[in-house]
C-alpha cells in the first residue's frame, strides 16, 4: 500500500466530510506517519486502564478458547497493536506452534508487534492489509484453505468502525465459510459516567495520534484545536479537528479549503451499554459463546449464527 494510495483515501474522506458526509472517519489511518509509536505510549500510560484489563481478560479466557476450539488452524488478528494481547493468548493456550497472522494498514504497527513476538520467542506473520475493506479481508481469509480461524478484535478496534453492525454482518459472511470459525472481541462498555470515559482520551499523546492522518495530506495541525467528547445520542467518543485558520490543500487532484471553524471527524469509538452491544451482536448474526469482564472492560467469544434473525 503506497503513501499516495493512503493519502488518496484520507483526502476522499476529508472531502466527503467537508460536504457533510460523515459516513467514515480517519481512525484507521492514525497509526501511520509515526502514529504507531504514539499509540504505544498512550496504551501504556498509567491512566489508560483498558490495556491491562484486557490482557488479564485474554489470559483468563485462553484455556476455555483452547477447549472450545481444539483444532483451529490459524489465529488472525485485525489491528494487532503492540502484539502483547495476542502473545498472551498464545502463551496461555500453550500453543506456541499455532499459526498467527497480524493484519494492519500500518507497517510501523506491524513492526512493533513483530518485536513483541520475537521478544517472547513466538512466531507469527505480519501483513499489510486494509481489513476495513471486506474484499481485502475476504481474500486474506480464503488463503486459510478451509481451516478454522480464531479472529481477534482487541483494544476497542471493532468499535472504531463507523457502522459496527454492518461491519459485523460482512465479517460473519466472510467467516461463515468455515462453521468452526470464531471471533474474539475486546471492548469497553458505557458505565454511565461519560466524564470518566472521555478523560483517558484527553491526553497529549492521543491528540497527537488523532491528527496524524491530516498531517499526511499537508494540513497544518498546529493551527487547530481538538475537541473530544462523548456523544450520548450516538453512544460514542467523537474526536474532531477544528481549524483555527484558513488553509488550501491541493494534492493528488483534490482541492480542499479549510476555514476558521471547519470541523473534521478524525476518530470515533463507540461505548455501548452492555445490552446494546449484545443486541448488535445478535442482529448482525453472532451468538455469544463466552464472555468475561473486569469493570467496564469486556471480552466476548462469538460464533456465527447459522440463521440470522
């Protein structure tokens, strides 16, 4: 995936937003252009509690995963982060020889994940793949030759999708090729206090991460403010770039005009109540086989339904 290809995608999303179409955000591009290292710093900050909680949940569920899926052929992780959660899962399952593949749009992020695996004496493949695109993910899973796959979606990655339900429908159709495929999802639910949820996002490292995609297309991100809040209507954290100056961006055939007050939706993270995320799972064709939680952090093991309601 070339820099120009990524820039074109970012430019198209920003162009659409400037016309009032907010059907996509820039979240998945935040881990490019140095953003992978920003993410690691943020995830390991003392006040970022979800990372450690999720590792403990992965560790606790590992034995049951092994018992329920004794003969899966591969673990495929969508957005591996620093690789620590998948490494913990593989170690606890005592399956060091299991075939693991981490997929991400960011070479930098994959390099960090590979270093984690190497440091823990684990083997794995790390491939650039825009799994946000169903056709790309479908092509990658078809390489599995019918072997059962355990697909990992950790770190609220699923809830960064603009339409979580639609993405899950597409993923179910893809994974339905093999009946014993499973999906493991880690996410944070809404605990009723939006101020506490937003607090861990209002950090300098997250601000830096949020605007990385805009820097890739030449926007001066110093001439801006970043607005982060919990939108109770949509049940999601929204992160907005707000321009404080006029800027003209001409790149790859695009012409973007930013003025004082222009807003760009850079990132979303849904924080559903538990009942709502369970409803979304069911309506998109997934049944919960196992779940575990610590505080508002949840881990789900999901299986494709044979018949969708």
